[in-house]
C-alpha cells in the first residue's frame, strides 16, 4: 500500500459498500457478513427483448437497495469500483463471452445534475478487471423521468422508447456486445438499448447489472 492510500485509509477507514460497517483487515469491498448473506442471483435472468440474457449479482433487496441509493443519490460514486468488481467476477464465473463492453448512458442533463455517470463508472471497472476496453456505443438524446417513477411494464417501455441512439456503429458492427447497467427491473431499458444496438449491427447483446428486482410481469 502506498503512503497516499495508507493516509486515505486512516482518514476514511474503508467500510462495507452495502451495510456500511467498518471493514476488517482481511476484508475488502464488502464485509464477510454481507458477502455471505446478500441475496445472490443464481444463473441469468431473461427479461425484456433483443438481448440474450442478463447476468446480475444480487437481488434488489435490503442492503443492496440502500447501497445503490447511496451510490446514485448520496454521492458515493466510489461504490462503482465495488460493483464493477462484483459484476466482473460474476461474468468470469459464468464464462460470459463478448467482444465489446459498453454501458447504458444517462442523459447529459442528468449527468450534469449528478456530477457523474454511474453506469459508465461501473462499466469502466468491469472493463479494467476483465482487461478490455470500455466503448461508448449509445447516447441518451432525450431526458426523460427516471424509470423508477414509472410503474407498469408498458409505462416503462414507453418511457425509454426512442430516447437512445447508437454512436460509432463501426466499433460494434458484427460483434457480440456486453451492455452494463446498475439495475434490471422490467428489462425495458436494457431491451430498448439492445434493440438499438442490434439495428445498428451488433451480432448479439448480453447484459450485466449489479442488481435485479424480483419482478414478475404476470
Ligand atoms: Zn456489510
């Protein structure tokens, strides 16, 4: 550990990104208790259209909800590194194959307001962990209310319709794309983004998120 990291640890002792408890010497990112007890998603989730499946780490419950809330609205952008490492591990475990890694963008207006693009920060860590590039493939041209303000599946689909555009299609044309987001709920956002990528030439799209809601359309 270099001196700067040591000083940082002294001033801001590392805490679990989920429950907020101080981490022990042999713990990193999350405490042993959360590592053991957080609700893991086993296998992949098929929800939404135009992508093959979504690989998620945890169900969106309890401490996972609190953590993502602090990450998105409480300025805890450093959680992106924890989330990115967890997603990368899940992808490695499941031997997910892809050629181009990208993310679901937020609008410029929201990025200005929040000060960071949370999905890009996560994707950047996943890419670093897996030793690949993080490539922009989409932009959100229209600012719409966040998806969590919309309830039903149809309403959520309508809220993301025609708001994304493909950028630099030559970078992913004919390739297998891995699309990163923070949460999958109905799959409307990931489905819409995947559709745009497929229309622009992506051979296939797989998705990965930190969390998945226990959502059922039935
Ligand atoms: Zn914890």
